[in-house]
């Protein structure tokens, strides 16, 4: 019986063994939510098809969230602070965000969003940590 239970436990264990703790820094004092999208691979990023996504409550300073059972590989992350709770990234007449944004790998905007290559991070098997800073 013990062998059967051990076998079933191994079979039902997650196939993906990567976890990511994401810390978001420099959140301003305004309330709202932080919308996070993760993309696995360039094709998914270009198509705008997120691998996983999350929404966390904003608070002044720093917040953290956890993504579990990820498939190891190349990812990009983008996020924004929805300060007015309208569920969209607000921009000015020129398309420049008027709410806080951040991109993985500390990529920055220059005449548009950063390239996939600039944002790419590698998630490996086991525990991973990524820190992102909002720019307002």
C-alpha cells in the first residue's frame, strides 16, 4: 500500500518544477491594482498571448507575488499600475503611459516598449527571483 501511495504521489506531482517570486518596487502612494503578464517565448509575446497573468493590490513601496509550476525557459514580463482602477493602461496623446509601468530584465522604454530581447529572462528549474521597478 505504501508503494502505491508513493507511486501516485510521483505521478500527480507537477511536471513543471519552476517557481518565481516577483517583487515590484517603487509603487507610488496611489491605490489601485498592478496588472502582470508573463509571456513564454517570442512568438507568444508578439501575439500578445500571455502564458500566465496576475492582478495584485497596489500599496506604497513594495509588493510581492508568487508564480508556481512554471515551465522552465525564456520569459518576458510586463506590468502596469492601474492607479484609477479602469482596468487599462492610460496614455497621453502621444501614447506615452501616464501610469506606472515596468518590464523584466530592467528593460526601459525608448520610443515605444522595449524589444523582446531586452526583456527576456530565464526561468530555471527550482526557485527563481525577479525584481522589477515601476517607472511613472
